[in-house]
């Protein structure tokens, strides 16, 4: 498997996970319970260094792949 195919596969997987989170949040709000994204937000507030590092890595990857 070449690099562009791997990046495409990872992007598709991330998009699918985000889609599942949106579906779960819609169903939770309709049912009147707390959505899973509240837990994700709590973990992000508990470990802000990880979020900063992930944002830097994501920016580096996107900048490397998309910058002409």
C-alpha cells in the first residue's frame, strides 16, 4: 500500500468516526441523555498537552501534503 492510499484510508476512518459521534449525539439529544461528545470534551480538558501536540502534528501533515 502506497502512502497516498494510506493517508486516504486514515482520513476516511477519521471521517467515519466523526460521523458516528454525530449520529450518537443526535440520538442522545433526542432521547434526553448526555452525548458521548461530552466525555470526549472532558478528556480534552483533562489532557490539554495531548490536544496541542495532536493539533501541531495534524497541521504539519496537512501543511506537508497540501502546500504547493
